[in-house]
C-alpha cells in the first residue's frame, strides 16, 4: 500500500495550515549575517530587519544534498513509500539541484520525484495546498504526480512594493533609478517569468497595480475551468482586501486565499510593504 510524503523548502512555509499535515516535511534554506547563520524558519522577521538596518550583509544558501537525504531517510523510516518534492524555482536557488543529487544517493526503497516550478514562495504554496489535499484524500501517487504538472504548467506570480529600498539592496535597481522612482512615487510590479524575478511595469498608483492583477486573472478565467488565487500582503491589507473584493464580485467560483506571511529570504528581497497575487488554472 502506498504511503505518500510531501517535501517542501522553507520559502514555501507561507500558510499555517501546512503544520496540520503530518506527511509534510521541510528542508531549510540558510540565512547568514556576518558570522551568524540561521535555518530560515528559526529567524524571525524582526531579527532579520534589525540586522539589515544595522548594515549587516545578508547572504542566503540552499539546503545541502545531505539535508534532503536526511529528510528522505526520515520518510523511509516512518514507512513512506513515495515522496513528491516541490521546491522554489531553480532560477532563484540551487535547492532543486541539491534535491536531485540527494535523490541519486538514495540506497533504500523509496520512490522520489523532485520538481521545481517556475514560481516561488506563496506561488508554490498555492499548488502545494492542492497536492496536500490529494494526499489527505488517499489518491494514488501516479495521480498526485500528474496533478503537479496540471497545477504548475502555467502558474503566475506578481507583486508590487510599497518602497524600493530592498530592490536597491538586492541590486535590481541602481540608486539613480531608485531616487527617481521615489521622487515620482513609482510602484514597481515584479513578475516571475520563466522562474526569474523581472521588473515588468512601473505604475504611478496602487490602483493601476490592481488593474494589472485583475487583467491577469481575467486571462486565466477565460482559459481555465478552475482558477485558484493567493493574495499576499505585507502591511498593505487595505489594498489586498480591495483586490479580493473585486475578484469575489466578478468571479463567484474562484477560490481565493489571503496570505500575510513570507519567509525571511523573500522579505529580504521584497521588504516589509507590498501586495501581490499568485494564480493557478486547470
């Protein structure tokens, strides 16, 4: 009889309800400030920003192959027969490569698949939730695997930021661009394209960002029978709720989830103010 486990990385821990699934395990990305290194889940958002405000340089690193192999061994020892592993985009991190290497080192009877969709964070969590529901319902591993491709074949992630400081820190805007952006009160829209974070638009108002998000939802609603949405907000609840209200008014059958937490790795890039959307269609 099949017993299916689900392995994710720490950047996908954006939903508290993942703690309710005993078949989910997590590999940790590492966050370092000078000589201090933390597992991502152990680092509070407050401590991370305190270190950044003090001028300490932040560095991140992927889980090692040994980290993955340790989790695979735990699954095996707990009687699991199959493990589906879903991690953030390989264009952003070497996490996927570590998972693949660990899979090649398995010397015990455990069937493992390792996947890296072209999204990250709450975009991965949106699809992982559907995978977890299938496992909970006792679906066959072949069907769970097939659903992965259905969910992530055309996944979408985009967001806007309340300030530009962290784009400067991350090297995505130079200081001249950032100065002009602040003067003009530019609202950058970042989208994940082929697994990479790209600056795709510069709007003058949050309303225009809402319209950009709605336009993409409209495209998904026209193509797919089932559309799932995650709205993420970082200290911009009012705008996230406006987006949710617009969606609920226009689309009665679309499933909407609201997220108010991102992992430290993504906060470090995006800052602590902004809102965005993830979309999956089937």
